[in-house]
C-alpha cells in the first residue's frame, strides 16, 4: 500500500492521478481541514483517503497500517502557511520528521521525499527545514529517494511571481541571464511514481530539471513567440531581493525572497545521466508556453 502525503497539493494530486491510472494500491492522507472539493476529487479518481496530520504524530499510526511506501510532498509553503500553527517549522521540518518516524515504526519499505534543488541553497527557514529532513531520512534506516527538483515552470513562469502572459508582463529576478532548468510539476510527479520501483532511485538523491536550461530572458522570448507579441520586462535587482529577505517579517517571506535570489543566481541541471534511467519525455518551456492563455 502506498500512502501519499500532500495529495491535495499540486504535485501530490498529480501523483495520485498517475497511481490511480496505474491501478496501484494507494490512499491519501488528508486533514479534517483539507479542502472538501480537493478531497472529493481524490475520491472521484478512485483514491481512498485517511485522516491524519503530520503535525500530530499520534494521528499517523492508523494511516500507516499496511503501508509499504510513503510519498511525501506536503509543505506549508506558500498557500497554507499560518504563522505559529501551519508553518515551516511545524510542517516542513517537524511534521516531516514525525512522518518519517511513523513510517519507520510501521516497517514501511521506502520513503520518497520531495525537497528542492541542491543549487537553491541560500540559507533560509525553508531551505534549512528541507536539508534537515533530507539528512534525517538518510539516517533513518528506511530506503529512500530524495527528489530535488529545480524551479517549477508552472510557478516561476506564472502570474503568481509576476510572469503574467495574459497582460504581457514579465518580472525578472536579477539580470535574468543565468540559466535555470525549469521543470514541470507533472514530471516531478512522474519521477516520484517511477521511483517506487526503479532501482536507480533507491537510496539516492535525484537532482531534477527539465530538458534544457534556459535563462529567464530566454524563457520570455519563448513565450513572446508563442503569444505572437512582446512582453514588458521589469527587473528586480538582487540588492532589492536581499533587502526584502533581510527585512522579512516572517519565515515564509524570508524563504520566498531567498528563493527569488536563487532564481536570480540560476539553477542549471545536467539531466543527461538520469534520463538513461528514467527515459520518459520531459516537458519543455516551449510546450508549456503553447498552452498558456494568449
């Protein structure tokens, strides 16, 4: 039995969809407070749910019954963040540690954890939580796969961060000239599912990117070609981002500003070696751009 934790999120939901198509035995951990429409969608695609909360270790024991593999994508960042209640420390750090402990106590065989790229490594609360959990998982005695995806194109090339194709505006972090291996969240989900049974993923850290590394400015040109019109570019300097990080009022804002700095610095990932072991099609920025609103 596979337990997906983070199933109402973007990556976790896609993982559930893929597992349902494959007909694999799976259920999803949800909270009492989880979005009812998202929970219903899981039921609609044939995914049973079980209640539990990574913040409360005692709530995980029943959810772990008969579980052999855990796939964890849950995070408090950015949409469910509540300071002091549902935050980086409670969910991304201690919540994940609770989940690893529960998996170990249930004698699960494998734990697949979604972190983020090793190059996105400016110190901040989210980065520190991710690296702490990675180390804890590696030392847990469980077989593991740690997925370290680069920037999700659906996030970092979207209106949420100022990349607004509908209104023809692109906010660029730093010079915009450093290459980034933008990856689709759907491909990250595919890597997670493939890692269940692919021996190349056992006890490994997988640095994940898309099929090519592109600068932010190169990505703009791809979107301009797909849209058939120019986009207005504005730059946010690294100095501005550093000031935002230093003046941040909470761990989420500090982490988000730090991630923007990481984007400014770039994150190229050579996918040639890993594609020999995972030979499926990777979504390109060009393919993503062609499906954006014009």
